[in-house]
C-alpha cells in the first residue's frame, strides 16, 4: 500500500481536527455558562449568545412552543453578538416550518422564499438557519441564527453544531419549566464523546511486513488519552500515544488540541525531538500551568525496520523480542509537554528485528486496581501480551483491555486505558 497522501488531504484532516476542537470548546463553554444561569430567561440568553458565536451569526433567537400551544408570533427571546436584546417577528413562520418538517431549514434568500411570505422581515435580513428543539416526539421550539458574518451562508457544519446545541437546550428548558436543574453537562459529555470517537483512527494502517493496532477506553464518557497513525512520505508512519492530565471535557479539549498540533507538526517532517518541542511550546502557551500531557511519538520506517522516537514523560514503551523478553525500553525524550516553555527534548532510535513487538501503553492499563487495591501492574501486562503474542495486534490490544476490566472486578476505572501495538512479521 502506498501511504503517501496529497498535501490537500493532510490539510483537510487538520481542518477537521480544528473544527472538532472548536465544537468541544463551544460545548464546554455552553455547559459552564448554563450551569451558572439562574432561571429560564438566563439560560435562553446564554444559549442564543453561544449559538450566534459558534457559527458566526449576527443574531440568534429561540422561539419556544409551550405544551398544548401552537406556534405563535409575539415577543421572542433574541440577542446578537453585541449582546443587545431585541425582538424578532419570524416566530409563526419559523416554528410553523419546523413543526411540520421536524428537521433543520436553511434559507438563503428570506425575502424571496415562499415559506416566509407574509412574515414581517427586517430589511437587513440576508440568510438564516433554523433547527428544531425536540424533546421526545414533540417540537418544543426553534433555535434560529441569522446573517452569517463574512457572507457565504450557513454550511452543513453550522447546521450540525446548532442541532447539537438545540437538542441540549431543549432538554434544559423543559426541565427548567418543571423547576428542575438541567443535566446539560452530562449531555455535553455524551456529545463530546461522539466527537472524540470521530477523532480516533477508523482503521489501522496497512504496512507491508507489519501488524499495527490501537485501542482506548476512557474512564469517563470522554477521556484524555488518544492514539494516532499519521501517514508520512516514503511509506513511513508517525505513531503517537498521548495522556492528557485531567478528566472530562477539559481533558478531551486539550487532547484534541494536542492531536491537531502533532498532525500539523508531522507535516513538516521534523526530527521527533524538534516536533515534540513544537508541541510543547504550543501547549505551554495555550494551557494553564497545571495542564500538561505525556506523549510518545515515533516515526516507523518499515523499509529499514527502524524507529526514531521522542518520549515526553510517558510510560516507557517496550520492544519485546520473539521470546517475550524485553529487548529495549524507549526512554529518550524529556519531561511532559506543556510544563515548561523550552525544557529541551532529544530523539532516540531503535531497530525492530523479525518477530519484535513494540508495546506502547498509558498508565491506566497498569494502575487499574481491584477491590483489594492491587494494581494490574506491568508484570500482568507483559504476561497477557506474551501469552497472546502469536495473535494479531488488534486481538492483543482488546485482550489486554478485557483482562484489565476483569482484574478490576467491578471497580470503576480511575483512568483512561490506551494501547498501541506494532508487530513486525517473523520474516
């Protein structure tokens, strides 16, 4: 398989990662802001402000439909990105459309659209996107954003993000009407988990002479671990496994930033220690002092059966010989990324002999305890891997995950568990 890709493919992947980072940030900010809002009106103001900012609209509004009430025109909760409250007159038309269609509607020419005939429209209304707010089988309102800044209209990514916000907001407002606090944070975590799963590799690379697989299991709905395969020139592959401090959406957001940064750096084809230095500087500049990440990054050259790597404070990956003995510990590198501005990193090198296996793991695999506070430990990890070493890399990874879960014996996980396995054929 020719692993070389056109630079446009790399740029598209980086844009996708950056979009995911932005979406996670929107969900995180929205959850925190809604948690601080004291009443229904405050939540609605918060939602419309974040919705407008999320898709770069000039104005946003919520048109609620109360139980037993059909869509009615009247005073609407509205705001624009300048924080000025106001009224809009699209209520009956918008909620009527969405109540019938039950799916998002994008209107590129409101004044000429027959669905809005008879509605009182502002003269400066250029375009709009409306998404239904659904609870169960009921449309309880509509979230509308108008006038895309910079022109160009609202695209599919805008519609998808607004649909996420509308779905969460509908649940919040319904609960507030019953005087109950919302579980928006939980719903944000679940949605963030979907976004995060979309960032992980769909399938391992096909590399002649090698069998490669990764797996991860977050302790929470979202986690701070990740692994990645990055195609490089000349059939080489960048392989990474990272472990971000913290849990939940903040950790997932930092993880997504780290992944996007590393992929961008990998395009420059720098030596591993220089690429790690770039990641470190960007993390140090953009995160709080108590946020950091351990990261192992290596470049596999399958033609030469050679690894160049840099280990930023991560658990030492192991190269296991055919007989299961530890042939090398990959410990060259430096401290975790993001702690100091310029700590200095170094690259290491290693060879992969026929039958060798590279085992990269996060501490969630070895630190998981059972009810007697006994950790799974490195000895059990190696025993499990070596016992199944003739199996495929994917099966080894899932078997380790299952053994860690079985060892826990029902105890909740305290950390994310991630593995990356690279097997060279016996030759």
